[in-house]
C-alpha cells in the first residue's frame, strides 16, 4: 500500500464523510480496528503486514490523542496528528470495515454493533464509494 501523507488523509476523510452516519462509521471502524491492533500478537500483526512494535503503540497514542475530541473534524485531526503510520492505519481500518460490512447481512451487523447496524451498513457503503472516487491511494 502506498504511504499516505497525513494532511492528505485528513482531507480525504473529511470529504468522504458527508453525513453524521458516515462520521459514526469512521469512528466505529477506527476505534474497533485500533483496539484489535493493540490486543493482537506480534505474529498476527506481522502476518497482516503491520509492524509489530510500531502499529500497537501508534494506535494507542492516536486513540489517546483523539479521546477528548468534541467534533468529527477535531477527532480526525487529533487522531492522525501528522503521523504517517496512523494515517495509513486509519484508511486501512475504514476500507477493512467497509468491505466487512458489505459482506455481512444487516442482522449480522446489528448483532455486532447494536441498533445502529442498519445505519452503519449504509454508511460503510457510502464511505467506501466516496473513498474509491477521491482516494489517491490504490489499496
């Protein structure tokens, strides 16, 4: 995957999320993915092409920076905060969960994330489509 400049990632995310439900999807995907990275074994991280020492630390620091954000633009800006590793992880998380939700039924998504599952399914499709139109990075 091509390395994405942090400022480009921020602009990309702000353009790809045009409604509250897309913003909620991005936050859900990023938080879930980053928590999974922080709890994964080094062997598993290596198997998925992530750096086993850098990825968990970068994910934890990014979530800590973004924890006090009061708006979506502030969340994205604090989360990425001029860090290329985090920018790549954020885009990877969004694409992973967009593909995952697209392959699941609405009921399965609702079981995983709760009552907002139907909104998350539609939001995942919208964000995925928007990223495919405006993304300079081929995943």
